[in-house]
């Protein structure tokens, strides 16, 4: 009489690891499947214009800017601090670069100065938060400060005629737009840093459990500041690429920058609690946004529908992430309890 229940319990225990692996696959690889399904669906729906090499380059180019900003947001979240000052930092870097170029400074010096400035803004954000202030409040404050400084530098007007920056904007290399190359290099560099270097791995650990990292003797605060520095650098780089595309510097902070970046990060399943995330998935999240916008444009559908669809995908991804994490945790606990009970018998 006791054999059948024992077999049933054993079968359930054997099934749990497979279920857990499937759920983890959905969490870690589901975004790639989603993008593949969207590509197939849009190739049929928006045929014959969607599925072409030229259109693929358009999507990649459109997604590049979002991806650059999303990389900064993702790194900040992974190390445990959300940076909302990115639009202001981008505007400030753009205006500083434009002002320097129009005043006779060599282009490469102006670019380096803008990138260093972005990193410094990130360092300031990080150092302020180490004093015990909420990172969200701090970065909202610096967003206003950076936007105001950008207007002061250029007198509240745009700086046109920055044609010397087209090499990183409208120029193509081997047929591929410059922003795509810049994005590829940036993502490879940050991915290697986070997954293949000691400091990068420690920085992710700081985001996951800073107290445990401190107890292990690692200087957790330093890595949090590094996360802000990378975020500021990405913001400045995104601002420069935007300037290069339109050949003018604009002091106005574009709020859609942070919205699109956060959407790409959320679609990628980056944990808002920190400590877990994947830059390749963030890149695919940006490509999904570009894919949806491109397909709707081809079909002549108003852009606000794209915003609505993106919002639905965002809410869906958050719900799936929550369900998968809860289910995996529950099944792991159940498996542990079952193993303990079996061992005691």
C-alpha cells in the first residue's frame, strides 16, 4: 500500500529539476524567443518591406541609441543603484562638446572632455549616495542640475553645425551605421568587464547583497561608485551619438530617454533588486523596441500604438519575471523539504 505513494513522490522529485530548469530558461532566454517570434510575425504582417537587409540596419540603428542609454541604466541597477540623471548628463555632455567645438577645440578633445564629464557626474552621484541619501532622489536632483548647466553653457539655445561629429553619427562603415558599431563595442566591453573580471563580478555581488560583500572584506562602496561612473559614461556617450546624428547640441533633457532605457532593461529581466542581469538581454530588449516601432511605421500605424504595445510587453515581462521567480523559489523549497523527509525515513 505504501509503494505507490513512494513512487509518486519520487516521480515528483524527479520532475522538479526539469520544471525548474524550464522556468529558468524562460527567465534567462525568453526574451530571445520573444524577439524571434516578433521577427517572424512582422516579416509576414509587414511583407515584403520588413524582412530585408536595409530594414534590419534601420532597426539596428534605431535601437542603438536606446541600447547605449539602457546599458548605463542596467549597470546602475545591477550594482544596486538606479540612475535617473541620464537625460541630464546626456544633454550636458552634448552641450559641452558642442561648445568646445564651436570655440576651436579639436573634435577628439571635445569628445574626450564630454565623456570624462559624464563619468565625473556619475562619480558625484555615487559619492553623494554613499552619504546615506536615496539614489533615486539624488539622481533626480542631479538631472535638474545638469539640465540647467547645459542651458547655461549654451545660453539656452541649440548649437548647430556640428558636422565634425558625423563620423560617429550618420557615417557608415562596411555598410553598417556608426552608432551600431559604437553600441557593439560598448556592450562587448561592459559584458566582458561584468562577467570576466574580478571587479565586475564583485560589482554584481555588491548589487545582490552589499552587506554580505562587506563582511567578506570587499570595499562595497567603491564598486557602487564605479557603477554610477559607468552609467554616467554611457549617458555622455549616448548624448554624443545623438548630437552626431542631428549635428546639433540641445540643452533640453529628453525624458523619453530614461523611459525607453528602463523599458529595455525591464524587458531583459534585469532584477530591480540588483545583483542579477545580462547585457546581451538588455541589447535584445532595445532591439525589440526598435522592431516594434519599425514594423508599425511600415504599416502606417500611429506611433502611440507602439507606446501602448511596449507598455503591455513591459507589464507582461514584469508579471512573468515575478511568477517565474516565485515558482522557482517555491519548488526549490519543496524539493529541499522532500529530500529532508526522505533522508529521515
